[in-house]
């Protein structure tokens, strides 16, 4: 489990304080916490985003976070919220509650239709929204990163009757992480880490992978959900061979050839392959990202997922219906801020907190930046000093240069605006030679920060 916490932090985590608000159709859209939404065997948290304008009979997207993350963090750190505003669909952000905030992708209860673990709670969230917001039950989708990408595979296997399609960022095949009762390190057959799978050594035939999916819901003969897969070629946390194994699994499940009918390059360094059809909503689509590690989704990839789901043709027209349960809501941040720094903070107007998870010769670090001043910051550069012997190998929610010594992290397109009191979290993975300490000497746009 220590490895799991260290390796699967794939995007920003944001500390958000929640305030209770009464639901009102006239209020601006915000993230709502929903309780008592139905059967929830593992006590997951449910966060819901309903745009101010919805498409007629809106679609529903479930967006599942990475280890160490949360529903509010995935809301703030990805583009799905702004795409929901644009196209009028609803988003559910589940929040894991087990140690390390990882989802259960491996226990028998997680790999069974109507089981007794995290997937069952997530489907309860789906059914709550379907009932309270009259969504189109034929347009329910799921996406996720890292632990959430693994859960995307699990949910499509467990509940083909619920989901129409999935988009998995940095995941592994369904049941690849399955706990083994014969494993001496896991005698209780519990959710946890599977090193054989994570290292890309779980190699099976397409039929064997497909049988694992079909075995999750014996007797099911309905339509199977489509699958879109993203993976970085230099991922060392959930190794790149898992990408090919996922393609083998889902082409088999959907009954299409493993030979792509289309290969193209939607962006430099990205190779897209489609299986079974060359349409945007192909049965299976894979996007391989050259030279990128465990740090997806990148900017623009969420939009590819929305196009794969077919949600980019919706036209929002109607205000949403409020749920019966009063929600609570965290502050939100703009989705498309300027990328060049302006309005630097005054002295002492920034704070940085660090969370480091280290193992052997590697570590991940999450840095939460808070604007403690009274003015908004539009574009930021965070300077810091890495401990001696540390080298950044990949990062998320910022660009980093150089990889050692005095480092500058620069905002990306969707997190450059920090309102007064606002926060954002960035992170990186690094190697170390024995010193796994957090960075020191933080400055924001040249001004020293407190820690």
C-alpha cells in the first residue's frame, strides 16, 4: 500500500473548505456534497456538479480521482467541470475514504456485479442522479486517472448495464490488480498493490482478459460499453505494457479486431489508434503519449474523452432541478486563466504546504499553493529548491525546469488564476539518493512564501 500511495498521485490535490448552502435553481453552479445517496458499503464521499444550464435530458459523467486525491481535487484539477458548463452534462466526483484515498480495484467484492465494495457505492451515486435530475440513462459515462483509471476499467466490467462508455487515463485491465487468496503477502485477499500488474508483467491472451470481464457479471448478454484508453510511454508507476493489455481486453469484449482501422496523430507525440470503426465514437480507441510518465490527463485530453463519449454535440438549454438534499460547496476557480504572470502577490501573501510520499529511491510530492493576499493572481511561477540528490522525472499541473537544484514550476492553462484565498495543488515524481525531504525556499512570482 505504501507503493500505491507513492506512485499513483497523478494530478493536483486541492485542500478545500466546505460551507453549507441551501440548494437554489437561481444560484451559480458549484460543487455540492451529497449524503444518504443509497447503498454505500465502503463509505465513499459523493460530490456533484450540475451546470447552470443543462442539455435536454442531460448526460451523466462519473470522474474518478487518483490515489491521495479527492472528489473536490479532481473537480478543481481537471477540465471536466468547464466542459460540463459548455455542453450541459452533469458530473459526479466520488471520493475514496480508505487509507491513502485509493479506490478498491482488486478485492473480490470490487470485481463483481452488485458486489460489496467501491463500485457498488459509485453506482448508487449514479442512480441517485438519474432519479433526481432525470438524466438520460443511456448516456452515463465514466472516466478516471491512475486509481480512477483502474476503476474506470472495473466499472465497465462490473456494470455494463449502467455505463455506455469509459475513458481510462493510466489504468490497467479489468482484474489485473485482482487480489490472490494464495498470495502470502495478502492472505486476507484484500484490496491493495499488485506488483506483477503494475510493472506490466501481467500478460494474457485477449480471450483470457475478455473472460475476466465477462465473469464479473455472469449471464449478462446486453450491449457492452465502449472504451477509450490513454497511457504515457515512460510510465513507471503503472507500466506502459498495461496499455496494450487493455486494448487486447476491450477489443475482445467488444468483438472487434486488434488491428487498428485508423492510426493518426491528434497532437505532436500522441498516437491514436481506433479499433472496429474509424468514427470518433469507435468501439475502442487508444492514445499513446510519447515521453510522458504517470502524469495524465494532459491539457486537451479531457476534450478528447468528451468527444469519444459524444457529449460535445449537446446544447445546454434548461436550468437544472435542485436535489432534495441540501448540498455544501467549496470555492471554485476559473477554468481558462491567462498563462502569463501578472499581479504578483505582495510580500508574505503566499503559503505553500508539501506532502511527500517516499520509497526506496523514489518519491512523489504534492505542493499546495495558497494565495493569502487580498488580490487575485493571474499567472504564477513557483520557485523552490530540491533536496540534494533529487531529480524530477515527471510532474502534473505545472511545467518544471530544470529537473534539479533551483526549480521553477509554471502554471498550466487551467490553473493559472488564484483568487484571494484560493489554492491549487501541483505535484511531481522524483528520484533521490537518500534524501527524500520536501523542497525548501518557496517563492511565488519572486516573493517569498510561508510554509
